[in-house]
């Protein structure tokens, strides 16, 4: 893959850096681009460990003046905006979810329109799709009628990113992430969170009650693939990014009983049971699998992890983690 040359003048701000994705993204960005070139920021105050790892600013993404001040103070050229309410939390607090998910995006888009920053990464989600979308191999361009507040905010965000690109030349890049699974950080209130919890419970108690029922197949991805895709789309030459809404991105697809079976290969006495709740309706409105042909063709995306490879890696790393505490 061809990468843009990353000049020492580039400085990255990650907004919402203490969450599931931010924790891993900041670490990888610092590895690739230098510790002091990546500023982490979140609503939460940093703990001593975070402060030791590199620059950190406590920042509310809804506070445009403070965001601007941080951009100026650090000479920021790129923002990765991760602050948001996810699908399950957003359904419980729809008005605030709309405010946070949209206003934070507008603040960053406006900073770019005013030429204070050069490039924006803002994640979309498979939640843009709804019940009227074809659920198998969901194509890039299809019916998009999301059934959740979260999905509506992602759909609107995609349209605004494209509008700012065409109208104002703002360099926006975005991926429709599937459900993300990793061992380094906890998920933050989504419908796909069960696929992280299940590994922890398998190791701790040998049993897990899934809030999604048997047969609920959803698109998922292991975090190392997601982080690689994120940095890859941001570092690709601008002319390769032909979609300025958001790209479909696929890793793997599975239902709760399939992830349980893959865990049972390592932990034979692991048991799964089912107690579906309000998140079932959200999951039922989403695709089962994603066609990411455009991401593969335009900027060379290719996933590395399938379910079995992910399960092996998750269990090894979580076992080590639990052995230390
Ligand atoms: P998360 O909930 O784990 O993390 C979000 C972080 O944002 C948290 O640390 C939170 O403290 C912070 N935050 C909340 N309000 C803030 C504010 N006002 N100002 C600054 N920080 C604030 O979420 P995540 O899973 O890391 O997701 C990041 C982004 O990726 C979101 O836009 C989400 O919609 C998208 N996404 C995630 C997934 C997934 O499976 N994790 C899938 C699709 C899309
Ligand atoms: C959620 O479940 O809300 C997220 C997502 C797929 O956007 N993991």
C-alpha cells in the first residue's frame, strides 16, 4: 500500500481517546508517528498511566472553543473524532445522543472548513442500515433507512462529511465499522458488546448469558484489523478515497452460538444461555454480512482475522491479563 509521507509537521488529536477504539488507536498512532505527535483527549480526566504515555487534554467534544484552543496549542493538523453515544445507550437517551453525535462532528468539520486542520477521521457504523436493507452481503450503495437514533446520527454524519468534502474541500475519511472486539479495552454501550463480554465470562465463570438470541448473525471485526483499516484509510493518498460518506468494511460474521462454539474449542466446559433484551430489535435491524468491495478496490483493504484466529488471540491475551491481576 502507498502511504502519504508523514511529515514531522503533522500532529494528531484523538477526541474520545479513552474508549474501546481510542485506547488502542492512540497506542498504535503513537507507535507509528511518535509519542509527542499524538494528543489523546477525552471527557474523562486521564489517570497516571495515560499521562505517562504521552500528551493528554481533558476535553468536551461539545465545547468548540476549548477544542479550538487545544488544536492551536498543539498545532493539530488531523483529528480522529471518536466521542459518541453508541447504539444501546443512544436508544435510552435519544436527544443527548443526537446532540453529542452531531454537534461534535460539526465542530470538527467547521475547524477543517476554516482551515485550522487538514484532515478528519470520523467513524460511521453498520447501524446506518435498517430493516429495508438487503441483510446478506449488504452492498456499499443500497437502501439506507436506519431504525435507531444512533443509526440516524451516523447516516446524517455520512451525508454531512460528503457535503463538506464537495462544498468546502474538507478531507473527510470514514468507515462503517462492524461490531468491534478487542481485549485491551471495554466496549462502551453497543449492541455488539456481547461478543467482548463472552470472552471475559468464559475465562472467569465458564458461562455467559447472551442478550442476543441464537441465530443473530452480525458483522464483526477484531480490533487489530479495525485499527489497521483506520490508519490505512487516513494515510492513503486523497485520490484513492472516492467515497466521502463512509466505506463498508467487513471482517467476519457470526451468531452467539458460533462464537460460543469457537470458545468451546479452547474451554470445552463453557456454556452459553440466552436472555434477549431491547438490543435484540436493534441487532435484527442490522445486516448479517457486509460487501466491502469498494474499500478493497479503492485503497487496498484486506482483513486478517477470522473467528477462530480472533478467539485464539483473545483468549491468550485475556488469560495473561487475568494472571497479572
Ligand atoms: P466508547 O463509548 O468506547 O468511547 C467513546 C469515548 O468518548 C469514551 O471514552 C467517552 O468518555 C468519550 N466521550 C463521550 N462524550 C464525550 C465528550 N463530550 N467529549 C469527549 N469525549 C467524550 O466508543 P468506541 O467504541 O470507542 O467508539 C468510537 C467511535 O466509533 C464512535 O463514533 C462509535 O459510534 C464508532 N463505532 C464503534 C464501534 C464499536 O464496535 N466499538 C462500531 C461502529 C462504530
Ligand atoms: C454498536 O453496537 O452500537 C456498535 C456499532 C456496530 O456501531 N458496536
